[in-house]
């Protein structure tokens, strides 16, 4: 699968989205992990999310760095600008 977002592209992020609802599988989110990264949520469990990149085996994601705490989620990606 090709990446949905490329380096340098701008996105609109809803930082309030998870104040009123919970993240779910399929959501595309910005996560604070060494730097801000965009990933898709694959699984949600007890305050943690497992995220994957859209670029399959070439993506650095939870398969490399493990589960992410929900408080590391910056917000939900709404659209590319």
C-alpha cells in the first residue's frame, strides 16, 4: 500500500477529537514520538494504541517501537492541506 502522506505535506489536525470520544481502529492520528509522526491506529487497548504506517514493511511503527500511550496522541488528522 502506498503512503497516504508524504514528508513535507501539511495536514489539518483536530486536537479536540479525543476529548469527547475515544480513538478507534482506522483513525489516522498525529503522535508525539521523538518527533511528530502520522500513523493509522490498528488496535486500541486499555489506554494504549497500536499504530501502523500505510507503507507496509517500509514504515516505522508499533511493530518497531511498541504500543503508544493515548496521551501521546496529538490529535486526529482531518485532511491534507
